């Protein structure tokens, strides 16, 4: 994509910590001209670039399909924790839901760059001991078969939250003071939430040589200008 191209992005999960952080970077970035968020409840953000659709059923987008054309990026930040969840339910809310949204968007916007927030420890072989890792791995693999312009899977670890945002998970609030130490001794595990958002924007504009982005890739991409 030409560096003068403007991004028109769809963001999911904007009422969660990751999606809110990515949305924040999109709204600040001069090359992002429009953002559509699809949420089950209002995200509470207002901005001239921002449009919001409230839609409860991500397994059936037919009622809003007419509003989903004309976008060249999707930053898919919607996700659930596997803690306390049986595999069938986690599979449905992770794999089935994500693929339904992606297939709809691919049909409407084949020139789209699709960025999926996966997670460090995702198992691309789909055969590991970790239930969530295998499900996430299958989701990554199937997304990359879709005929989008580009598909990238982001595997962040600990993300230091962006100051001033409201959906920061409690554990992150208590750990933030350790972030500078983590960054020095474990750089392969930590980034900032801002770096994730910038990496998504930059990979849309400039591409990247790998489809699976680990923490070091995310940090490197965030610096690209």
C-alpha cells in the first residue's frame, strides 16, 4: 500500500482493553481517516473519525452487512479468556465467531488487510497440550487461507497499558510499575499496547515479511515510519 493511502479500519473488541488501545492509536494516527467499531454495547468514545454499530450477534451479521463495505483494514481484537471455559464453548467464541466475521468482511472487502490478535503461546500445529493455544492456532491458520489482500496474526505477551484509557484489566494496573524492568530483562515477552496498535497500522501501510508476528516483530513494526 502506498504511504499516502488512507486507512479505513474496522475495529472489534473496542470495549475491551486491547481493542480500546488499538482504537485509540487509530484515532490519533494521521493516515487513518475513518474507523468503524462493531460492539455489543457502546464503547463510550466520540471522535470525528469514529462510527459505531451496536450489534449483539456476531454469528449473524446479515442485518449490518450493508454498512461494512468500503474498508481496507480490520483490527480484530475481540476475544475471550479460556479460564473456566470448556473447549466447545471456547471454540465457538474464538474460532467460529472470528471466521464468521472474517468471511463476511472478505466477501465485502477483498482488498482488506486483516489483523488478528492471537497471543503468545498460540500453537500453529493445532496439536499441543494447550486447549486455547490449539484453538487460536486453528483460527490463525484458517484466517490465512481467506483471500484477503493480507492477513497477519499478532501474538503479544504482556502489554503495558496506555495511560488514560478506561478498560485496563486490574492485573495490568498493578504490574505497570514493573514494566521498565520487564522491558530490559525480558524484551521478547513485553510491549506496550500503543506499540500493538501502531504495528497494526504500519503493517497495513507497509506490509511485513512474516504473517505471524511475535512480540519482537510488534515492537519493530511500531517503529517503522
